[in-house]
């Protein structure tokens, strides 16, 4: 079902993940992200969208009492005849990553990047949300051009999977540029229209 569809939020404050879910929402609100939410028995979901330098992405945040998981989806499905080549490209990308990993659904060609963080119950902070979210979106964006070149330009998967050193340095630079008080969305801008596309 779609987020916010037939979802009863009346008893969310009794859920064990209530505090963590509120922390994620507070961070998104403070940075002017538009989002939809859905509450399940053991976790909460938030769907939003973001633009990077190379593409536009659907983003889903999953929160329970002990972990935050961020999923960043390419909006472009990989054609069936290119999925094995893209899977090889993503494998090369994953080998160099320090955080998270890329995945492809071989049945429909959906590509996503996922990252997560563990925390003690009730101890999720906005800084942890920011780091996990931005790391995921920036990593997807840094590899998105290579993904498109492998998929549609026939480029070599290995040569397109640029090393993680550049990506990791770029992530660190961006996170350092975001002051705890300033809290601006610099690289990833909220895309309110992305939810309905």
C-alpha cells in the first residue's frame, strides 16, 4: 500500500520506536524535506525524494527501536538485457565501499543503495540521521553516472566503478560543510514532487 494509506497513527506514541521515529522526522522537518510516513507494528517508514548532482532519487527511511536503514532508489529500471552487466558494475562498486552496499533486483531491474546504523534504544540522534542519510544519497549520486554509462552507453563495468577513496573524501567534505547549527541541505535538496512521480 502507499504511504499514509489506511494507516492509523493514533497509537504511535506507544510503539517502542516512537522516540527514534520522531528524531528522524525532526531532522527532516528542520531541513525542509517533504515526506510521507507509514506506521507498522514494529517499525516506521518515511518516503521522500532527493536530487543530487547526477540524478533524482526516491528515498525510504526505515526506523525501529534499534536501527535506522536508508534505501536510495534509482528511478530508472535496468533493461533485462543489461542486468547482468549492471550487477557486475555494482559488485565492483561494492568492493571499494566502506559503508553500505548497492543491490539490483534481477526480476525487474530496480537498483538501490542501502546503508544503516545501529543504536541503543532511544539513543538515535539527528547527527546520526544526517550522516546515514547523506552518506547513502551521496554514494548513490557519485556512482549514478557510471551506472547510466554501463546501462546505456556500453561502457566497461570495472572502469566505471570509480574507487571509494574519492567518494569517501567527498562525503566527509560535504558533512563537514554542514554545521550543526546551520543544517542546510547542500548536496541533496528536498524534492517534494518526487513522491508523486
